[in-house]
């Protein structure tokens, strides 16, 4: 069920992921479509009467459950392989690009490409509200997945640096997992932690995910799950 976050923003909490509904004066955007919720579109349309479209922060399975309800949706092209080939997703994706602006009507949203967790992960900057919807790029009380074929820690570090350079543009961050609202101060902490890992200085414990042994680095606010190699 969508819960109101403020005048024109709602969040939908599933057991371990959330997604958002953003409304402008002309249009509304569903930002991801859930993991177990199969009628996100209907539920969003019960909240807003504005024409609704879908944008995915990325194509991991916990973010695309209700995509099938849409004939088209926005996604970065680098997610298409996972979406169609690995996950057998349906519908037609409309390609996003870095810096693209979606104006919902008095509410411009800027796409920020942040590769690493997945190759085409994007965040959305709600420019006037100085709010960042970051997908899985950041999180608190949450393990950020960076192991496996399509995840890349060097790209992730680059994305954290990119976000750090934009920190004067937002005051609050809404991630898709863990704590609902976090602050920008989170970004340098994670960036320093990732740099330490890449220098070989991070301490980790071994744990299991999807029958794979991975390293869990504790970065304080969040954990980072990395390949064990
Ligand atoms: Zn996720």
C-alpha cells in the first residue's frame, strides 16, 4: 500500500524493498515496480489521477515485478540484457540517458547514471525538492550487492565520487532498501570504505548469498557484499 511521504510523493514498503510514486502537476511517475507486488500500477492509479508512467532505477528482480503491467517503461539500455535475457522481462523499454530531465509538471527530475551495483543503475534527483532517489546505490542497515557478473566495484567507486561532487544539490536521500531516509553525509563514508577495500585494507567476513561465498565488508552505515577473490 502506498503511504504518503509528503504532498506529492508516496512510498510503498515491501518486506525488503520499497518503491515510490512521484506526482507533478501534469504527470505521475512510478519509480520501480516492486518485488512481490503484482498490481503496482492499479495501486498507483488509486492514489493519483495523473497519467502514469514507469521508470526503473535498474532491472534487478526486486524492482521490476509489476513491469508487465506497462507496455513501455524507461530504463537505462545497459539494463536490457539482464531484464530480457536473464529475467525474461516483457514490454518495451525506452532508453534513459545520463542528465535526462523528466518534468512531471513543476517537478523536474534529473537522471544520474551510477553504474556499479548494475551497469545501468540510475538515481533521480528531484531538483526543486533537493531530494535524491538513489535506488540501490546507497542504503543504511542494508547490504549493497557488488558481487557477481554484472556488478563492478571500480565503477561503483566512480559513481560514489560522481555523487559526492553533486552533494550541494540535495539534502535528503531515499534509498530502495534499509532506512527510508538518509543524509548526503553517507556518501563520503561509503566512498572511503570502498577505497579502503580496493587498497586491500578492508576487513571482511565470509557469508553465503545464492549458494555463493561472498565477502561482507562492514562500512558502518551499510555492508558491502563483494566477490571472494
Ligand atoms: Zn534492490
